[in-house]
C-alpha cells in the first residue's frame, strides 16, 4: 500500500542521512568527559522501552540502569538513560552514530540530565560517553579506546575523578567475571614463575 511505501522510504532516507556520520566522530578525552558529566556510574541495563516524542518525529528508548558504583555525583540506585532510536508498533528508527544499548549490558556511563525526559539522563558525547564491558574477555571499550581489563577502565575513571567512589549494588555475574580473569592471570603468573624463573622480574600482575 501507499502508506507502507511511504514508511519504507521515510525510514530508508532517515538511515541513509546518518550513514556517513561515523567518520565525523572527534575523540574526546576521559578528562573532558569526567568534567562534563554530572553523574558517572558503573551500571547494568535492566530493561528498555521505546516511545515517540511529542512531535511524533523521533523515537527514543528509555534504558533502566541498575547502578553498581557511583564515581561522581549523587548516590543513586537506579537511573533512566534516554537514547535516540528504537521500535514502537513495528516502526523502527536507527539513529547513527549514537549510543545503542541492550539488555544485560554492563559498563560505565558519563551522564547529563536529559533534555527529553525530566528526571532522566542522557549520555555525554553519545557513543563516547559509555565504556562497555565485555565480561567474557575481560575487556572494556569505547570508540577510540580499549582497556586491557575491566578493572583498568574502573581505575582510569577513579583516577580521573579524584573523588571517592561509592559501591551501591554488588553484581554476582560481574564480580565472578573479574575474579575469574584475575585468578587466571595470577595462576598464569605462578606457572611462569615455576618454569621460567629468569623472566619473573618484569612482573605479571598489572591490571
């Protein structure tokens, strides 16, 4: 039908209009993000729901995030982070390049108050305002930076804020992943020590 064709052309043109923007990203330093964010948290995405804005020309997604640690800002237990794009009634809008989250995703969020929903947050500098954890491989990444471990990304943020951090929730899955990789690395260091004593001096346990 004409209505379906119009919708297809609208979404096609919308996606194409943003397709070349990835190359326009300009690296933003960790110190700049720390300075600009009013709230910095480590968290886990619990649930998501999408909605049209009042003008009905953009879909946004509310991402409910459980806070595990607070590195800067008020102590909170859960926050809503608003991202651009989503799906409502089988209509999808993909806004690229911009942050797209998914359920059960872990990482560090550099937040500012949202201009779309009162009381919610947006992520400063979009894609660059989220350090994503990979629990399986014990790494953390953002568009222009890869950390050798989850702990190294946490330490980098703590060192940049130069403030006390506050533990809010303990997450069994995250702690098990960090403990597993830390223990594996320590075990590997012990094995090297026993077989190749001449190589010990460089150290094996830096995170």
